[in-house]
C-alpha cells in the first residue's frame, strides 16, 4: 500500500494541472465560429499558418492568440477602425477581442463537440489590388488633386515597416474626408482598402498626411462615365 501511494504521488506530480474553468464561453460554440469567419483562410490544414480549425489544434496556441488579437496584429487588417468605413473589414471588433480574452482567461474550455459547426467555404482574404476599370492617383505627403475624382479605394505604396500614418482629404468647401489610418504597417499584409461607398473629391482637394512625408499612397478613382454618343479616346 505504501509503495502504491508513493507511485500515485509521483505520477500526479508529472501530470500537468488542468486550467480552472471560469467561463461559459467555449471553443465549440463561440470561438470556432469566430475563427471560421476571421482566421481559417490562413490558419488551416494546408494553409500558410498553423491550424485553428479544431480545439486540439487551437488550444496550445490560446495565450498566443490572445496576445496577437489584443495587439491587433492578427487578423492582419491594419486599418484603424472608425476612421474610414471599408468593405469586408476583417479586423476583429472590440467585442470579439473581449470574447477571446474571456475564453483564454477562463481556462480556454472546449465545450461539447456536438456544437461544432460544419467547415465553412474558404474565401480569399484580400480584395483585388485595384478596382476594375479604375484609374490610379498617387499621393505623397501634402498635395492637391488636380482633377475631380470619385474615390473607390486606397492602398499604401511606399511605406516603411512599422509606420503609423493617417491620411485625410480636405475639400475646398472645408469638409474633411478620412481616407486611411494605418497602425504599425506591415508590408507582408499590404492590401487595398475598398470604401463602403465611393465618395467625390473635387479638384483642389488637399491631401494631408500625418506624419508628413511618411510615404506614398494610391487612390483608385472610378473611370468617368461616357456621355451618350461619345466615341471616347484621348484629346
């Protein structure tokens, strides 16, 4: 009996203690659905990063996931929320970040496997580099738009890694149009940001960048519509 008791004690000493579960948020109900929506285009079997499609694959990374989303390094959206409105915003909302935090801090429980959703269809994580039929206007630091433009999207062109840059457009009538605010830019995740709705910038609009001279950006403007009967061609 003494030898058996010693064996039990020694065995228990090498088995890692399980985290105390203090949350009702589980992987199988809430977290995996968020992963499917935001992460698995890259984080899957055969993807460019480790898989997050199952609990067994994701659980060892729980604390690292929390650190990455808290710092907003992942998912790699980079545009500051609320400054301009973009289509298909892939950045986590504050509520989603808090959900992950609560799950990790609460012991990262799996939940019931029966609640796992079916595998979603995969979609590309980036929009096309340039809108179809658009023209490109390169902007650098301070400058004016010489001709009016209906702006559809914006992309960083020449920007140093780690840069945080804010770009706005000041129209001649005094109104301000936020264009883009990038936080800790990483060229590995460079993308074109498509605005939720195109907007007009008239000739003479001032482009202002903070800090000045941080780099260059491309604005993509819709091609002007041809008037009825117009044959096109340059003049």
